[in-house]
C-alpha cells in the first residue's frame, strides 16, 4: 500500500506550473477577500439556527446594554492549565474565564489536587460546605492568580490529594480504556457538583455568589441536577458545555443514595442511561443551556453515529433551541513573533525563524538533516485520534522524503506501535511518549504539517496552534476540524475515515510543499486566520443573558 501511495505522490509532484500558479492566486485571493470570521461554519449547517447561530456577532441594540452588563459567573471544571492539565479542557479553563473577565465577574471552581496544594500560591480558606448524603464535608479555599483571576478550590484531602491525574493513574490520564479511574470518582465529582450548586445557592458562606454556573463535561454534570432537586424556589441558571460526549461518567444505579439522587429522578427523563447512572446525561437534561465546542460537532452529536446513545435527547434540546456550538480559541501566548519557547521568532514575512525551529526539532528528536517536509503528531494516543491511519501511512511518508515526530501518551498498544515504528525508521521517525509544553511548541513551530486524522473531534486546539505557527493541518472533515480548516487554503481535509482518503490528502500536501509560492501562501493564510478567545465573549454573553432571562421568567411563573 505504501509503494502505491508513493507513486501517487510522485504523480502529484508533476502538477503543471500553471495549476500551481492558479493555486497561489486562489489562496491569495481568499486571504485578501475573505474576512477570517471566528464563526465560519460549513454551509450545510447554516439552516439549522437552533444549533448553529451564525449571528452571535449581530447584537440587537435593545439588548446591547444587557449584554454589556457584567454577570457573576462561576466556571466549574476539573482541569486548569495553571496547575493541572490532561487535555484541551485544561487550556479552555485557563483561557476562557480570563477572556470573559473583560466583561464579567468570572471565578473558577476546581478540586484542590495535590499539585495545587504544593504550588507556591497561597490558599486562603473562605468557606465551608457540610456533608451531604455520602459526600464528605469540605472547605472552600481561594487562590488569587497574578493576573487577578480568582480560583476557588475544593479542599477535601481524602478525595483530591492523590498522585496521578484528576481522573486516575493510567497513562492516558482519563481513566479510560486500559486505564483504571479512581474507584470513588462518582463521589469525587458529585462532591464538586454539589459544591457548585451550594455556592450558587449561597450555602458556602462566601462573600460572593454567582448568578449563573458554567459547567464543563461529565464531572460537573450533577450540578444543574442538584439545583433542580434542591433549588428552594431559586431558579439558578446553568450552561453545560460538552467537550467530548464519548466520556460520560457512567456509574452503577446502586450509587443513587450515596450521591443524594432522588429515586424518582432515575428514569428516562432524568439521570437513567440504559439501566445505569450517567453524569453527562444529568447535565444535558437539567442545564438551562447546553453547548458544545464547535458548530459542526453540535450537529454531529444529534445523530446516532456521534451521539453516544444520547442523540435523541440532544435532538430534543436542539429543537427547543437549547443546544448550540461555540468554538474554542487560543490566547495571545500562541504568537510566533513573541513566544519565548521558540529558539527563534518568526512571522509570515520571514521564514528563517521557522527553519531554525525545524533544525532544532530535528536535532532534539534525533532526526537526520533533511530538505523534506517535517510532519508532527501532537495528540493523546487513543483510538479517537486515528493514529492507526497515520501508522499505516508512515512508510509512504518516509519513502517520499518526509519525517514524523509523534508526541503524546495514551493507550498502551498505540504507544508500543509507535515505538516499533520509530525503531523501524531510525532518523526519520521519533516517538516521544509523554508531553512537554516547551517541546510541543517547538514542534508546532518547526513542523510543516500536522497530522490529525481524528475519527471525531469536538473542537480541537492542536490544529489552531499549528495554523498560528505556520504548520498546515491534514485532518478529517469532522467537528471543529471542519469549522477551523479551510481545505486548500489553511490546511487539508479528507472526507472518509479510510486510508485511501487520508493518503490522498497527504499526497496533496507533498505536492504543495514542492511549490514554494503556494506553500508559503497557504502558511500565511493559516497564520492570518486567527481563532482567539476574545471572539467568544459575545456568543457566551448572549447565551448567559438568555439563560438568566429564562430563569427570571420561570421564577415569575412560580410566584
């Protein structure tokens, strides 16, 4: 298969000079004429306004004062890159509250993991929460970051001060697949959800009370449910964001009493999920608004293929106008002109710095000097990410003159396959099992292409990082990848999750690499089309306002 693919690469290399010039003109035209809107979405979803509101940036003048009015938001999460990160949620939880803080009073709630306790930041105890059902009592501490962001930490040593990730001790970090999550994860994250609900209800004795909860992924899913069951007539609104529907927090139904879940809630319209208890479903059912992290993924999860058994419920939410997709973004630190991680700065007008970073990457990761393209894979090593396709394509890439650096960790059999691949192609392929922020940024900066054939991708951040650093992503047209990569302009997309389709996209990349003008034009377009967190302020502000107004209307009806 590799030799056939290689012959295809050779054939594509012979593209006429005329077609290459047309390609350059196309990219340059798109760069100059197309406004790189953060909310660009595939046209096939434009008609579904309940899922994809294309008019987040158009503010009705009658509501402008309300949108400009700051709200008190408690952002609840299990990761934040400042202290602990497993995946993209950590980056989101660090950057989004800071972006929203320009218009709102946003504070973060997170368990006090060992890394936070052992950090240099002072933790001041500011509140206390009593025991509830099988959930232990705990204190609430406060950390004030250097930039002023306030983080409330849930102080409960028996639940959170452990070695390992927030979810378990396995190599993938999520307690999934071959890894074992903590046996008491139901208690650990129900405690977080209950704390969020109690803070919203004013039960923590803090000097601050949120008007709305912004909850993230399954571990926070019981918070809106607790508010529903114990709201005491106070309709506190909540926004529940699905970062990855595949991880649902499913536990045995026997755990209802320990978690303080009413028996009457264990039904198809509540927390019951095929005879078990689902934290994810609880968040979707009881939250005021449900969001995902891209418009395309919001559409995809309403289908059986991507809905993970919850597609019917999500279709209902979409029909009610309660499901939407708001893309993630990146912050100002992802700037090749100023990033201190890089061995040399660069811009789209000066590629010498990018070549210097490529030389560094080759030396650091033990690759031989080469004039061929450098491919990067920076990912969790799990089935979702399509590593099997990249492993299959590796021989053709190397035979065509390319090199590959893999970085990440995950499922053990994938890690072992990558180690064997590196042994098979010494000097051309390196597998770094683990993650290093410094080296990851160097790899984004030094690589020519990022391989990202994810089977599904709710949003993805790696493709945005790569584009900002002039590395063109080669990705499956799904989820946020479809929303953030313009095929043939800022990267390469393939439609079918099949080796042949993926290999054709790689062949296109090789052909473009041989045309310096077209390659540089695409890299420049990718670097210009920025996706920044600041562009999320308006859509989230609009969503918060809708949730608050909905809660106010419900309160009026119950009086």
